[in-house]
């Protein structure tokens, strides 16, 4: 795929100026030691010659020291999170000052360090708190609602479409109805969003047909058989 992207970018017929190739766990696919595989050669070529074509390598790894040195050396921008002191003691971090290493080892969650050739000093950035709650915090703050009976759930949906709709009227309308018919009528009402939601919903449900109890008729009693051929 990367070879085809390179060919299209050279011919300028891809329709875009830049393509970003994202590789997770780069130390696994372009390791510093090990066999010189096709993937490793491709990533090395991408890091060295892909920039002039607009082919950008964006990678992530936990151990930068275990990535092939030429791939790391061709990286334009480096972003670092909290790291262990054993990783910071490797030769790849020799240019970082001891004070910066200590700060990297104690970075709180949400803070990163950015290094770029245009900046003479590393820059520490802080991500704002996300506008969403994680699963555990969200469940604790907003516990899930209990399941409602089917008529009450439909009444709540109808109230969301029209605040004038009464829950008792909806429950009375649904009495004796099949759930499949109610779901179809509710889906049509939500799709159309009419001015009078209750009237439209009732029209979709149609007239209620009450079941009729059929009492079987008494049949004609059977004629008793006798031994007399003349029925006597």
C-alpha cells in the first residue's frame, strides 16, 4: 500500500498533497535490533525519503530507545509522556538535561513534552480536561435509569415530541395493542414529527378491533343405533 501511495504522490494524481501513515508500536515493526525485514526497510525508507513526497510517518511507541536509530533520527517532532528513569538513562536521551529528565519522570497525567528543531528548549504542554466523563465516573455521577414498562416508555417518547401529550392518554391508547404495531406507529411519528403528535400517532395505530368470543353451537344429537333394522 505504501509503495502504491508513493507512486501516486510522485505522479501527483492522488488528489491530496499529504498522506499520513500511522504506525502503532513502532519499536515492534522497526526495532533497533533484529532481522532486516521488509516492513523495517519500508518504514526506514518512509522516514528518510517520504517527506519530499508528502508522505508523513506518524508513530507511537512506549520505548523510543528500542526503535531503529535512523528512523528516530529522521523524526522532525517528538512528543514525550511520562517515562521511567531506566528508559531516560539510555543514550537516546543524552541531550536532555537532568532537570528535564526528572520532570519527565514525574509528569502528571495530561501533560506532555514537545521537542522540535525550531525550539532550542523542550516545551511542556497540558491537555485540557476532556469534555466527557469516563465510564466509571459517568456511571457514578449519572446512574442508569431503571427500565420502564412498555406503555410508560412510549409515553415518555411521545412527551419528548409534544409536551402537551398526557401519559395517561397514551397508556389508555395502547391498551390491548400489539407492541410491534406500537413501535411502527411511534417510529413513523418520530420520523414525521407532525404538529399534533398524539393525533398522528393514534392515526398510525388505527382503530382498535376488540376480539369477539365465539360460543360454539350445540350440534344435533346423534341417532342411537339399535339392533332392529327398522329402527324400532
